[in-house]
C-alpha cells in the first residue's frame, strides 16, 4: 500500500512538471558536437563530397549531418564547413578527418546545451501585449508572428494591408503584407517583393524581415528614410513561407530545412522548396534522393507553399521590379543564375545594385557581403526562388540574400537580430532608391 502511494505521488509530480506534449518529441542532440572543417585542397573536398554521398545513401544523416549546404562545398568556397556529429560517430569521424589532414575546430562542444540556451534566452513571457507579442530579442513561434502581422494591419490601416495566400500543407495560413502609402495623384508605384524563411532553420531570415517591416511602418512620418521608402515604393512581404518547417524547427528538430509534406512516392518527409520551382528544375545542384536536404520534390511545384508564392508574385507582376528572398547564413548577395554558371544579359546592372546595397550594409557594422551569381559563389542550385523570379516572374532584379553567419551558421544569437535588421535595412533602402530612380511612378 505504501509503495502504491509513493508511485502515485511520483506520477503526480511528473504530470505537474510536464511540458507541452510536443516537447517529448524534441530532438535534444545530446552528446552531439559541431565540428568546423577548413579545406585547402580538391582532395579534401572530394573526400567530403563522397562522405556526404555515403551518409545519404546509408541514411546516416542523423548521425553525421552537414549543416553547411552541400552545394556550398564548391571548390572556391572560402568558408568552413560545419558538421554535426553524434557521440557514437565522433571517434571514427575525427580519425578520418585527420587522415585527410583536414583542419578542424570544435565549434560547439555541447549542442544540447546550446539549443536549450537558445530556446530559453528570451522567453515568450517578455512579450508586450500591444504588438501581438512580437519582439526582436528572441526568435518567435509562428503564432506570435501571425498575431504581430494582424496587429500591424489593424494599427496602421493607411500603410499596411494583410492578405491570406492560403493554407500550408499542415493547415497554417500564409500571409502577405502590402506596405506603402498610396500616392495622392493616384499613380501606381513600383514595388519590391520580399520573402523569408523558405528554409525552416534559417531563423534570422524572418526575424530580419519583420524588423525591417516594423521600422518602416512605425517610423513613417517621423524618420525621413522610412517615410520615403513607403511613399515611393510598395512592399509586398511574405515573412514566413515554409511555415510548417519553421514550426518543426521550434518543436522537434532545430536543423530541419525542408517542408513537412508527406511524400506520395517515398517515406522521407518534405522537399527542399528552394529546389522546387520550375525554371530549369533539377538541372544541377538538386537531387531526386528524397532523404537529402536538397531533394527537389517529385515534380516542380509539388510544394503548395511555392505555388502560393508564385501566384502572388504573378498577380502583381506589372508592379514588382525587385524580388529579394532572404536566407542565412553565408553573407552573400546572390544573383541569377543558380541553375548553371551562365549569367543573364543584364547581370552587370544587377551586380551594381548588389554592390551598392552591400556597401551600405557594411558601413553600419562592418559585415562584408560577397556579390555574384549563385552558382559562381556557392555552387549550382537549380529550382530556386531567384531563378524563378528572373525567368518566369520577369522581375529584373531577382536576388537571394544570405544573411549573417558570424561563425554561428543557423544559430545566430538573438542579440544579433536587431543589428541584422538595421544593416539589412540600409541595403533595402539602396534597393528602393535604385528601383524608384529607374521606374518612378506610372499612371494608373
Ligand atoms: C532614420 O533611419 C535611418 C536608417 O536607420 C537612420 O540612419 C537615421 O538616423 C534615422 N533618422 C532619425 C532622425 O532617427
Ligand atoms: Zn537557405
């Protein structure tokens, strides 16, 4: 009888302390480490490419995972390669790495602890009810972002319109913001499209974009830069594309990248939505191997989120002159083409805008971005948003912006959200100037 009571008491304690159900499935990455490898020869690169192939073929990417996109293993890529290694594989991994004379440092010796710290750094309790709970000292759940978008539309009806594009695979709404002050003369303004978070784990993307949106809208009428940006340009903003994947990175696996669609033809979940557009689909830098991070999907536009994005752009095609799609973390301003190493005829104009924008960005905190074609800087990646925007959306300036890395890859500390927002704002201000100068306003 006594034993029974004790057991009951123990159960009671477990119940009262229990966290929401979702937490029980969270991948804690206990004992995992992140190693950063620096390559200095083609032989070493070949070794890693082969290793990655081997891991994928043997479904071992849960044991050793390349966090750096495999496309980034291009020969002239200057940045280190981050690899997540399980405790069971560490000895073997290090032995092989040393055999290949690959330089390595332990970038994170206790991944589980870092992930917990990231989660609890700025708990949601800090939220002010006023703006839907949004802050830029933490990475927020999708629900908070949703409430914030609704707050903006309700509070600034003259400047902000919110529309729903449709529901994600798992049933979450995707939203599009339109920011801008209507012209008194009724003329149509040129527009800039911005989207973020097509890759689930690149948290700084949506955080940066919402910070820029907030700055423009809340400073309208008090800051001349923000005022001009909303007076001269209309901004279409899709702050979170891959909503299901984004939630999954909060609840289960911090390094999930793809969508969460159950594939009709295989057991692996999701596809890389940034390989799923139909321009030169599967040409290079994408695969039909479904358990990889660059799985292009069984066919172009298999992912509904991609369809929403392209439909929304095409509906506003006459107005949109620039498309900026935000990712992390490589600190580069990437231009078409990403399907092979050729560039469009007007590449030089695109590059000039990129140079001006990234110079303005660098001025604020000294972060230096590379500017060039996707393929030339990072390696081919066919089926991406910017290629689609340029080729099918007929948008002259189509750009992939890879935001801050600073040695943290996808886990940029939340203290860097505001600096990232402010410096990237400088870049989009340059974009706004170029677009306005080139296109001005047209009669309605
Ligand atoms: C307006 O915003 C810009 C861009 O962040 C900034 O450089 C400038 O100092 C601000 N102006 C005022 C008056 O706050
Ligand atoms: Zn990305």
